C-alpha cells in the first residue's frame, strides 16, 4: 500500500467521525495549551532576567564583605552588623590595582527606617530613595535616561536622578522634566526619634526606573554617616557592595578568585546566570508537568477512542485483509488515525496556548501599570522551537496511544473479523 | 526448425494429451478447530484438483465444510495438515507475506453479504484491492471504471452501497474481485441474499467471467446455482461425498 493511500484512508476514517475526533483531541489540546503557556512563561522570565544580567555585563564581579554568622539573620535597623573584614577605601584601591580590572564601583546602602521627603520645585513631596546596592536596584530592567545624564559613578559620585514615573506621579509634566536638570533639590531625612537633617542635591537627570530616585555614592555615604552618627563608618563597616568590572570574561573569574582569596565573597554574573538557568529549568519542568499529566490522561482517551473505532470496524478490517491488506497496512492506517488526533490536538493547543499567553501578558501588564511598575518586555515568549516541539510531542503522544489498539487491529484474524456483526 | 515446418504435419505435431497443471491442487487437506466442546473437524482429508478455467461448485449442507474449504483456498485460514497448491504456492507452508500476496494477486473474494465498504462509492470499492496492492491512483481509477462498465454499472459508479440494490451491490463486489486480475474467483453463496431473478443474472455474469478464462469456485447449497458449474463437488462432514460432472446438455445456459 502506498504511503499516501495509508494517510488518506486513516484521515478519511477520522473525517467520518468528526465529533468524536474533535472531542478526543480536546484532552491533547488542553495538555499542550498548558505546557506551551507554562514553558513560554518560563522562557519569557528567563529572557528578562538574562537580559538584566547581561546589561551589567557578564564580566562584572560583585564583591561583598562576609558578615558573621550569628548576626546575619537578625534584623535590626538601628544596630548594624559589622563585617569581620570591611571593604574600606584602601581595599577598594587594592581592587583597582588588580590585573584585568577595568573599573570599580563601590556602593553604599541606604539605612532602613528613614522617613524621607524631597523639596522639589518649591514643594515638599514624599519620596522613595532606591538603595543602589540592593538587589532590586541591581536587577531592575534596562533603565534609560530620558533627560540629563546618568548618576556619576564611583565613590565621589554626587547628585540625584529622579524617575519619570515619580515625577509624573507628582504632577510634573514630561515637558518640564528637562528644565529640572541642574536644579537643586533638598532631601529631608527624619529619624523615628525626630532628628532631622537636610541634604541638598543637584538633579542630574531623569530616567525610566520603576519608582522614586537614586543618589550618588558620596551622598548616600553622607546620609549613612549621619544616620549612624559615625563619620568613620567606611573604616569600620566599609562599602555594602562593590561592583568590579573586569576587562574580559576570563579576567572576571581571575578577579573573583583574587578577591575571594582576600576574604571577601565574590560573585560573578556568569555564576549567577548559571544558577538562574538551573532554577528556571526546574520551574519550567514543574510547571509543564501539569500539562504532561493532562497529556497522559488525553492519551488514555485516544487509546479508548481507537479501541472503540477498531471494534466498530472489525468487519471492515476483515474485508480489507481478505482483499489483500497486510498486518502492516492495517497497523499503519490506525496509527495514522491516532497520530492525527494527537497532531490536531497539538495544533489547537499551540494556538490556544498562544492566545492564553497573549491574554495573560495583557492582564499582567495592565496590573503592573496600575501598581506603577513597568516591565515592558513580554512575560510569555513562544519560540519556534517550542511550537515545533509541542506539536511533535502531541503527535508522538497520539502515536504511542494508538500503538496498542492498532497492533490489536493488525493481529485480528481475518475470518473472525469477517464473521463480526 | 525450418525442416519441421516444411514437411506435412503428422500426429507428432499435435499437442501432447498431457493435461496442463491444475490451478488448484488439494492433497489430503484437514482443518480442525478447537471449539468449546472439543475439536471439530471441518475439513477431513479432502484431495481435489481444479483445472485452470474450470467452474466448480462446492455443495453441501451447512457444516459440511464447504465454506472452510473456500477460506483455505483464499488464504484466510491455514490447514491443520495436507497441502493446498494454488498456482506455484503451497498455502499450508507459505509465510505471512506470501499469503497476503496470494490474497492480493491470486484470488478474488465474493461474499454472500457483499461486504462492500459502506462509506466508499462503488468506484472506490472496486479500487480498494488495487489500492492495497499499491497501484497508482490514476491507473486504478481508470481500471475500476472499466470494470464497472463490464458488470453493467457504469452510471452507478459514484453511488454508495446503501444507494444500490442487492444485485447491484453484488455486481460491484464482483468487479472488486476482478480488480487485480486474479485468476481464481472464490464466491461464498453469491446469490444467498438475492431474489431468484437477480440471483440468476449474477450467476450469468459469473458464468460469463468463467468463459472469459477465470477459474471459479462457488460455495452454495442451491442446486440451481450448482447447475451453472462444470463440476459439482458434494461435501458431507468435511469429506467429498461425490463429484458430479455436468454434461453439456444439462447446463442451464445450454452450452
């Protein structure tokens, strides 16, 4: 029998039972829809995080001081946990002298529990200061400068960059943003005890960050010195975090080794990226196993439908065998049928998964916009590889489900089959 | 060679009176089935030759083994012992693949209940054996159409079996049996589901096909059907009771 005739016969049999075919394939498309949605979410999230990490450059090494074990878990905003070996300015200078290092950017954390407001354009306004050394700030999606310049880097960096989102929340029109650059703003800091201090800052620029604004390392240091009343805090506590940019990826790992040898914790972004990828692989597997469960159930449905179809067509199988159909011909005919059910389910599932991910993307973006968080990139990414794999997987599910029924049909004794009513 | 042709013919030049090898040769064929109540011997030591171009009727009461014999000839079943030669193949020893080829190329089945595929048109039903044999679509379509013309159903080729009368359905089934030009036609009660007038016309058609050179084995319990045959083999309890050679005068078509 020709392959095309096998295909035509199998598909013809499906066309004769349209409703049953569609109903049977529903199980597959629900499963594939779930898998496609979940995996595309995983791919989307992974792409975002990878993108953020790559912005920093994989040649960046993050250095932080090691904090004594017993103190690291306790949370107390008024007492600071002193590291055994702080990253003092002298040590930063040492980092700069390491071979392969391009730039070194020390970061100072903002004390928690501060009540801040900002005198801006003649009005005192509530304000959120983003901690430059926090993970949130480090891994924010790509931030663009819309007016003025970026914050000057390095220990001596001074000034404030405000987010466009904060300004528009304060009723300052986008057209007025450019005029703000170069003006003075005053940061009012109030401790819970009522101590107050003013920090005059020059507005350096406006950016697309999610909220509030950021200040230069020198200004952050001044804030911290005042809060802890410790002018020598850099000598005792050191910097919260130092971003060491190496000249190359190879240099980065050498720098990381050298820094670790000095007794600091050093993390390269490559390491972090590997961890992120591993985590996402686990998450994707877990999420899509829900879909796989649906597919297992669907394959039982296909097998059931095929067994029914073969029972109904027993006599027909007998006639075909009497007319010269081989066992292989019968097997192939039924395998085509069950594979086609899987394929149909796979195609519907991919289309359904695409629609669902578009919908969820839209819902999430609307929600994030409503809470003033803007992440422009899509959360769901449907790659051609994913589409192809999903459709192929669905077809294989159909084939596997049809294997037993089709083998049973192929082995039918023609005489018994011909006597079947 | 030229010498031979130059001299006047003598009796030496006539064909030797040695019979051509038979198309079918059964040698001591036995078929036992295991039934719930113990083994049943459906065919019990039958030996029979059927010549190429012969029309043989197998007659007997139900349970006489005539249908079992037909199924054995068609390669749908295998004997418990004995030899079944069709052309150059011993069906008792043949492999699966060879049996499939036998069903495709050597035999054409005609059933009592027609056994047409209900969702296919008359034309597609006739195409079926050729499709299974791997004949290209254009060729088999043309041949199926020609066969439907031959059995007198040219205008009905697009009709489904449900739209055809019993006689028409059996004609489609006969056309289907002819599709792969099988030399041996096997018919199991071909007129069993037809009224006598329709049955007679179907038998006429089979008779004509036999005259055109096809070997025909018909299972029947109807003496009227058997009367079309050259030879009637009477069976009882799986054994040959007697073989009746029809005299040319006794034939209904008066050949």
